[in-house]
């Protein structure tokens, strides 16, 4: 008998990628779209779990956004993400879910910690203020999952992926992460013959990126294994300065104008790179290099997203 799978957030970038992969692998996925269930509503989530009884739950739901959106809407990030995480984890325990995978993020680690970042660094120091709300909410649900696992011997794990990008990403400049923002800015600048592209911050900070398809492959890999670890980093293995990323995208798009860094905007943490030795020791590694991934990503925006946007 096939295992029944709930992918919370199945319409988002991460959820849709996992959905596509698990469908290909013949998993029985219980359809659950935004219109079907509000994961912040405790009563509704409980009723849904009681009715459908999933065997496997992958929590890819939540409110996400770039540095400015995080800084502006801290309270919304705390409420929405903590409620989603706690409701899903609580019902996974209550209705005897066999395996729960919660998705955290590299950005919930402390602002100042040894690089590359090990899983043990969580809560070892204070958080980056610009995304404190998101980090606190994620930490609450991930620690809740950890304590349930330890007390009741549950197969609950939490993954910490690097900065994600790929199909289904958010290209709204007001709320997007750095990669979709840069791809959109350079593409529009080329199409409209704009003489320069503004990049927020100094461009000196370094980040590690992971294609969403690699994250999905890591999740599929871990579905087949029961682990003692509570938290597992999922890194792409490469980290670049934002300035270097901007130059790579500029070259891919063949934009001839200038890059201007607006230092009035915050940089966030100076460097963020994950130590992914645990998952690599199990036999998994990413397949998509950043440069190859960015070429596909730029083409995806130009061919599939840009024609549908209203300016």
C-alpha cells in the first residue's frame, strides 16, 4: 500500500518542486492547495489531518521574502510561520504521522557564528535583526519538532537549506530574495535600455545558493532514511559575493550597462555558508552548479514569467 503524503505549500517554489518529483516516483500525494486549507488555523488543520491521515508530511509552507520585506513585516513573519509550523507539527504527532520533514533555512542561524555553519550553531548567539521575525518563528516550530522526536522517538527531522532559487520563485521586487530581484532588474534594464542596474547593499556579502531541484532530491533521499539527527544542512557547495553574482547574471543576460551599489540598503549577515558534511556523508550531493542553474533561471524568467507580468 502506497504511503499517503501531504506537501504543505504544494503550490510554492519548494512545494511544487517536491510535488513534481514525488509524483514521478509514484508517491500518493494528498492534494492540498491554498484554497483548501489555511495552515494558520489550528481547528481547520486538525480536522484535515483527522480526515486524511497522511503517513508522510513535508512542511514547505510559510511566508518568505527578501531582506526588506522581512525587516518591514516582522510581526507577520512571526505569526504566520510559527502558527503554520506548530499546527503541522502538533497534528503530525497527534495523528501518528510516520515521518515529518520541516523546512527551516540557513538564515535562522546566528548573525555571528563560525563559518561554514554547523547544525550545532543554532541558538548559539543572537540573530540577524533584519530577519529576526522569520528566524524566531522557524526556530519555535523546529525546536518543538526536535523535542517531540526525542521524547516520543518520532521520525521527525528539520532541514536547513541554503538560499533557494528556481522555478516558481517570487520575482516581485518589493518582496523577493536577491537572485530573482537581480535577474528581473538586469532583464528589464536590457529590454528597456536602462543605463545602469541598482543593486541593494555593498555587494560584498557572501551567500551560498541551492537550486530548488537539488533540495527536492535531498528530501527524496532523506525520505528513505531514518536518522538520529534533528537538524540537517542542505548546501549547494558554492558561495559567492553578491557583486560576483550580479556580474554573472549581467554576463548571462548580455547586459552592457553599469552596476551601481546602493549602500543605503542593509547587507544583512556578512557571510553565510553551510557545513553540509552530514548529508554528504550519507551519500547525497547537489548536482546543479550555480552558473548552470543561473542560465536556466534567467531563461525561465524571460520566457515564462516576464510575458505574464503587468507593468
